[in-house]
C-alpha cells in the first residue's frame, strides 16, 4: 500500500470437503493492520469528536478452490 511493502501475518484455517463437482478446498484468513504503518496518514477530525477514518483495519478473507472447475476453465 502506498508504495510500502512489508510482511503481514494472517491467521488461517483450511478445510476439505466433497461438492457436486468433486473435491472442494476452502479456507479463511484474518488479520489486522495499521494504515499508518503503510504511510496512509490522512484523516479528518469530526465535529462530534473522533476521527473520520480509523487507523486500524481488519482483514477477513474467505476462499474456495475446486480443482475440476479450475481445470475446465483452462
């Protein structure tokens, strides 16, 4: 982000199951980052107090992979 590259550790979990088209592999990954650590410092104070944009960003990724569907799209 903002021309800054750095590692980010995410907590992940994976599962495997069987779907109509064959095996399905799924997973989730979660983590948090601070915008300011990537050089994103813009913000604006609100009249009611507080700031417009939080420095803390929560990430949640959900993904699924089906080998047969991926093979058919080649």
